[in-house]
C-alpha cells in the first residue's frame, strides 16, 4: 500500500505587518482593469478583444532579503567564515537545503532567555533522537503565534554562540527557528551586554558563523504541526547574486 504523504507549509505570508523599519515592505497591486490599456497596446488589439474586457493582474514588491521567511547565508554574519570568504546565498551548496528534519521544542523558554547547549541536549534526550550530519534542525519557540503583532519582534527566546556552534559540530549546515531572529531579541542582548560588558553576547549566535559555516532560516511557522523527527525538509532559497539572504518557502514532507 502506498504511503500517504502530507506536505506542511513552514513559511509566513509576505504581507505588510507592524514591525521595525528594516522589516517594512511595500506591495503595489495592478488589477485586471488597470492593465487593459497596456495589453491593448502590446497586442495591438481593442478592449473588446480581451476576455471580459480585462487584462492581467500584476504586483510590484519592494522588500528586503531579510523580510518574511528567509535563509541567511554565511555572508550575512561576516565577510569571512572558517578562514575563507564567506559564501553568499547564491554560492551555498544546494544539497544543504533538503534533508531529514528534527524539531527541538523550546516553548518552555521565556522571552529573552538563552537556549543553551544543555537545553538542546535535554530536549533531544526526551525524544530519543541523536542529531546526524546534514540534519535540518528546527527550533520551536511558539513565537510564530504572535505574527502580525508588535510583540512578535520582541517576545521570544533565542540561540547563542555556544548552542549554535554545538549544532554545527554535529554536522548541521541548516538550522531554523519560528521566531523573528535566530539570536535573542535585541533588548535581551543589550541588557546583558550593559550588565556584564561581555562582547560575545552581541549577536553571538549569528557571529558563530565566523567560526563555522552554516545557514539559518528565520521566521518559520507551523512547527507544532510536525512530528519531532521522521520527516524531510525542503527549503531551497532564491538565488540573489551576492545576497546575504534569500527568501524561501520551506515545506516539511511527512510520510504517514
């Protein structure tokens, strides 16, 4: 008997929502009536020659590469990774973006808290799973439920330098999170830096990419619909020449 295959969308919709300035976008819509004049000129016909007297629909989008569900390339973190020029999104091996997925549940962590190596190990022990090279590791915080609100940008836990490097040491090349960022919110890092003076807390999870080459997916959703493991992830990014990131529509493929 053939297996039933379920495909689960792990991406957010590209839409204007309240957020910081660097996350804003614009979409200009052209409706079917608005394009009639252009089509009649292009095809040298009259409006009556078009079905219903209507043209095509079209959209023009102004958007940053880190807006919406996207994959950060090593170039985003620093110009150098593992002692070589860091790869841009069009240079990262395509093989990295399809593989076995594993969900690590961190929904018990509070906003601003650091997800540690010990947190990852405990969660993996709980589901009896051992990470292997080229697994695609997805961190579930539950923050995707805040999408569309101002709180989405500030109320989530995040990864740090050590926990990111630990995943890299297991052979992971692609990792992702269902929050606005891979690191903790800016306010949490600022608070700790002011208190301790420790520079390593500044964007520590991202800057881990200087030491180990990896990519991260930000702004995932629907991780709560997945099993802990036993599924595939396909998350091929758009190839933007020299880009520090590329938009992506990741999906999980679950055999039932």
